[in-house]
C-alpha cells in the first residue's frame, strides 16, 4: 500500500512552560505524518488517543506500561528542570520544548531523534547512548549533560523507547490507521482578485482548500504555458485535517483574459482542476 511505500515521521512534541517556581504546565501531542494521533494535556494523567486506532497493535498491557513510563517521566522531568533552574540560577519564565520520535523508512529501516530546546534554542540531544550538548549551546548545558548522563537507567529507557518501541509502535499504527492515513480529500478551488499591485495591474488569486494529503501542485497557466510569475503561498491548516493553499499572479490588466489556474493533486486521479479567469463575471 501507499503508506507502507513512503517514509513516515512519528513525533512526540512536548512544551513545558515554567512561569515561576510554583506555576508550570506540560502539554504534549503526537503526530504521525500530518495527522495527530495523541494528545496529553497537563490536566490529564494519561496520554489520550485522538484516533480510534491510536493504540496501534500494542496490547492493553503494553499500553498501560508505556503510560506509566510517561507519567513518571513527566513528573520527574518537571522536578529535574526546577532543580537545574535553582542550581544554575536560571531565570523564569522558562520554556522547554522536546521533540522526539522516529522516521520509519520502507524495508524496516528507521532513524530516531530526541532534541530539547530551552527558550526556543536547541540545547541538547540524545545521541546513541547518551545526552550531548547542541553545537552552540551555552556552557551551563555541559553541567546538565554530566548530571543526566549519570542516570544509566534513564539512558537505557530512552534507548529502548527510541530504538525498539518507536518503530514497533509506528508499524502497528500504519496497520491500524491505514484507511485514515491513506485518505484522499479533494480540494475546492476558486478565484478572486487581490489588492491591486499597481496602476493598470491585477493580482489574480487562486484559492485551493480542503485537500489531503499535503503535496499539492498549483500554477497559473495560459494554455499549456506555466506562468513563471506564479507566487505560491504557504500551505496552511484548515484545522479539520485538510489544507489550504493560494497562488497569486501579478498581470497587466489587459493580459488577464485567457489565464487559468491549474490544480494537480493525488485525490484528483489525473483529472486536473482548471479554473479560467473571466468566467462567472470575474476579471
Ligand atoms: N527517568 C526517573 O529527559 C522522552 C522520553 C524519556 C523517557 C525517560 C524515562 C525515564 C525516567 O522517567 C526519571 O528515573 C529513575 O527511575 C527510573 C525507572 O523509572 C530508573 O530507575 C532511573 O535510573 C532512575 O533514576 C529520571 O528522573 C529522569 O531524570 C527524568 C527526566 C529525564 C529527562 N531530563 C531532561 C532534562 C531532558 C532534557 C533536558 C533536561 C534539562 C534541561 C535544563 C534546562 C533548565
């Protein structure tokens, strides 16, 4: 199947905000490719599944075991950060971000990562069997690393989670979530005019919305001729697990006729959308 042929990125993203020595919160989410599979609010003791297939092929017993590891980890992490803050006289507020997970490639090959940022800057990562400072990290990070690396039990748990559990769990999710992961949602497309770029010029805007998955091709064309002046916007989330994209073209008012917006997407099965400027009263 398609989802097994491509590489998939699985990420645990955690944000810990420490307002002062007594106010803090930690929230996390898990993403498989473009889809959110889990969430973990500060108020909750356990990681919640946001998809019915999010337990993958793990047994309830394995799942409970992992929940326990994460619960202990979150409270220990919070305590550790407060201790480091005191020891190193770091100032509040503090923001810590964790990004960890694995990328599973076809043929059972996988890579993993675990990075930590402090005040938005990468300070350390877990590499192989131990924690390492980031290339431009402040000097106090060396002391943090020294302390963290003394805990052999935690290093072993991190290695086990990254090397063994992560790819196993992802392979299970690819099975149980197959139909969601392979879903194809067709875009809607429409044209509008944007703010005039200057006297005698028009800004043609082609909107494409509601598509899934993310890869999308959109160009202004004249016949078969792709217009090199096409400016693609950023792909933005609609918030319902579909995406939005716009493409604009600045043209002399007299040259708008005959232009069209062409849209190619996997959901369209080769039947490109073509919207002509000037139809339905525009231009
Ligand atoms: N260890 C209890 O990141 C992302 C998933 C990591 C999972 C690690 C799970 C292991 C764990 O929870 C804590 O360790 C004790 O109990 C263990 C068995 O449950 C073992 O027996 C272990 O040997 C024993 O010590 C441990 O307290 C650990 O320190 C929790 C947090 C680890 C961690 N720290 C961390 C700190 C990571 C990045 C950056 C920082 C400090 C940044 C400083 C900025 C101010």
